[in-house]
């Protein structure tokens, strides 16, 4: 079973911020939180990742709670091209276990005009 | 251009006819992995490889084989395909502990 829980779907108005929650209550100290998105049936695209500090890049911001049991991906100004399925995953970083990890069902985000 | 290339993009075959889906990456990545995607089930990991000649089972390995004889290639082999292997398949690669790069997918139909 996936180690993360996400809402199945959410809508967002174009130009507004989209806040995508993810619950990972069983996360371990050596596991990073990664976010990917998949547009239509294309290959998933990496967005951002973090361990415990908040992160920001040109695509999004990642806010991780202090206890690391949940996180939020923020798309600051959603556009129609951000309509996609967003996946939150946890990935161990120890060399003997980082190869096997699970994607959940993700959140279908629909950005409307 | 850095990329993960899968071939073919579309494949229709019949039950029991052996097939291979190729995956190649030009980024000198150590790690490669195969996933299948079915409606409502997200991406499920089939096999992964941490380096040449090192492969391990993912969550749904039954009915599949892989090999990693060279760093750049990680073919997925279906010795005797069945209709329940009809799916969208993705190959991915990365450096150790780095973000994954995905291919564009292979849509397989087994009749």
C-alpha cells in the first residue's frame, strides 16, 4: 500500500494558488517527500522534493510540517496547463532501500478559466 | 538532449506471444525502473535496477522479466503475455537518490 494519502481530486481557478495536501504520517527520518505530476498519459514529471525544510523552485513551493507527517504543494499561480494528476511519494534515501517506492493514486487537479 | 526512450509507443499483440519493450537512457544513470499504470491504480513498480547486473522485484513483478547488461538499457520482457498485462508502461531512470526521469510510455494491448 502507498505510504501517502492524497485527496482524489480538486479544482482550482486559473490565476489562483493551488494548495495540494499530502498525508504521510508513517514517514521515517531518512525519507524524502517528492512531488511529481502527470499530464494526460505522458510520463510523470518531477516537480520538487524536500526532507524537512520548506523548498521553492521555479515550478512550486513545498511546505512540510514540523513533525513531517504531512506536506502541501503550492502552485502559486495556477494555469490551465497545470491541469494534471499530482503524485506525492516518500522515498527512502538509504542506499539499500531507496530503489523501491510507491506511487499512490494521486490528486487530479483541474484548473478552470 | 537528456532523455529516456521507450519503444514501441504502441503495441498490440496476442496472448502467449513473447515480446520485449525496450528502454534506453543517455544520462549515465545508475538506477532504472519499470512501472505499469492502470485506471484508478496509479503507477505500480514492476522491477528496478540499482546498477548493471543488479535487479530487484517491485510490487507487481509476476509475468515480467528484466535484464541490465548495460548501464543505458533496461528491457522489459513478457515471456507469455496475458490480457491482464494490457496496460500503460513507463520506464524511468535517475542518478542515485535523485529525481526520476520518465519515458513517454508504451501502451500495450494483449488480446
